[in-house]
């Protein structure tokens, strides 16, 4: 990166570097920029100077960055021009261990596989889930140690979302932390620190597959499907034979596990961080808890738990005077679109009563829009309602530890103390 090693550079050096370096020399997909929370001035330059920009070199090869809000929506909407097939990350699929998933498929296959599991997020299911989620939130919060420092990510963010995911999958509840581990390994790979080699990564993924294949067999043998994601796949007319394509089954498992875990988990942590960073907004929340639903949308915008989605051009496409060639990789940077100053005033700030907070791109746009968005919002709303009943503040008392990932914007540690209401 223009003679600077981002792995060893300080955050301050990276921020200063952003204004001086030629854009051609920036690898915006380098995870050290994300780990050090130094991405913002680089994306600000891309939006201002080159909103459709081809990076000639990166660890993933050349790719295009789409950084403005309206351009991202346009690309996401035109799925016939920009294919999801193969991979939604800049890394190309492992030809020896390719795991297809419906988010990385185009119509019609995408549509029929998505339809099989979509009922889990229907309004009547959310109504049924609400008292269960609220009770679990209450149990988690009531068990927190008052006056002691603890890791909010582990005690609250992971625990709540993993409990929810175990319910949606009807996974053995006492083993639910296995879901967390598989999610972390799937998204982090060797960089997660949980595995040391590609072979170990594959071994863990095959362990996940074996576990869920047994669950599939059990659910498929039942005369009627249960109200869980595995039963829906096992009994779905278009998906009931997926178990015979094990790597495709594994790919869709990873999609459901990561989608139901990482994104909500990191918005829970990101919300605490944002409210501490902008204490006047925390004051606003205390004065008017009715702002919580809008605040949830604003937290998801501000955090943007999935930084980007990759597409592949199916033909030559002209956008803002640039020609994207057939076969080129294209990254839609949701994290940049959600900070687009032309759409969100004072975009770098959390503003819990922001009028257009729900206009964010964090759930994607078009046919691949996240089907679990209402489940995520429900968990966040109930969590903050219960937090406000118990605590004057969830106070950050140390520096967050961020993921080493350009794709998942998340946290492994967030040291906090809880201050009870008087």
C-alpha cells in the first residue's frame, strides 16, 4: 500500500495516509484497514473522486468498487447484469470444496431455494417468537455482573443471537455454542485464529455438515415438517433432495448460520459502541424510549455488519462513464453507501431519530435483500427495551477488538460495565 505496511502501521498513520496516497495503490479490501477502523477516509475519497473505481491489484485480483448509495442500489437491482453466482465475496470459490448457497445463485434456482425457508420470517412467526426472545433477553441481562468489567460480545451479543439461531434451526440448545464456532470459522477462515490451516478449516466444516445431515435425516423422517429451517428444507418440494448434494447443503447451512448470527451479533455490539461514542444520543434515548424502533434501524445503518457484497458482470456495462467488462468482479460497498453524505446528513454520526434511518443498505436491495431482516430488528428492539428497564448505561471501559475481515464488520471483544437505574 504505497510503501506502507497496514499490518504494522498505526491507525493514525493509516488515516493520514488516506489523503495522500494515489487511489490506484489502495487495496480497500485489505482487512487491516477494517481491523483498525481506518476505512472511512478511503471510502470518502472513493465517493468523491471515483465512485466507480477499478482497483488494479488486491489479494483477490482486480475488482471494481461501487461506493455511492444510488449506484449500489442500481447494481444490486440489476441482477441480470451483475450475477451472484459463484461467490458473494471477493475471494473466488475453492474449486475442490465449493459450497453453493442460494445467496450466491441467480434466478430461478435462487428463488426456489429462498422460498423454501422464507416462512420462518413471516409476521405470524415473529409474533409467536417475541415473548420467547423477550424472556431470553431478560435472563441474559439479569445475569450480568453489576460493577464488574465483562465482554459484552460474549455475554450478550453472542449469547442472545446463538440462542435465537438454535431455535430457528431447532438445534440442540445445550450445544448452541457450536453454531457460534462454525459461524466464526466460516467467515474468518484461517484469519479467525480458530484454525491454523485450510485442512483444519475443511475438517471443521465437514463436522458441521455431518451434524446437520443427521438432523436432516431425523426431520425428513417425520410425517409433517416442523417450524424450523432444517425441516423446511427437508420437506420443501424444491429442496428435499439437497442433502444428496452435501456441499450445497453445507453452503446453505453456512448462509443461515452466519446470516442468523454474525450480522445481528455485531449490530448489538455496534449499538453499544455508537451510543458511547455519541453520548448525546444516549441521553436522547433515556428521555424518549419510544425512539428505539428507529434507533434500531440507525444502529444497523451505522454499523453495517456486512461491509460489501460481490457480483460478477455478465456483460459489458457502462456506469458513471466507466466500462465494467464481462467477467469483472464488482464490490458493492454497503458500508460506504450507508455513509453517503448525499443521502444521510452527518452520515458518520449515530442519530437515533434520523428521519431516513430505515433507508439504509445493510440488508441489501432487490431479490437478494436479507430475508431475516425483521428477525434481526426484533431482537435488537427487544434487547434495547429491556436494557432501558434495567440500566442507566452500558458503559464501555476499554478499546473494542475488531474482526480482521473486510467482509464482516464485527467485534470479538467489547469491555463494558453496566450501571443500574437508580
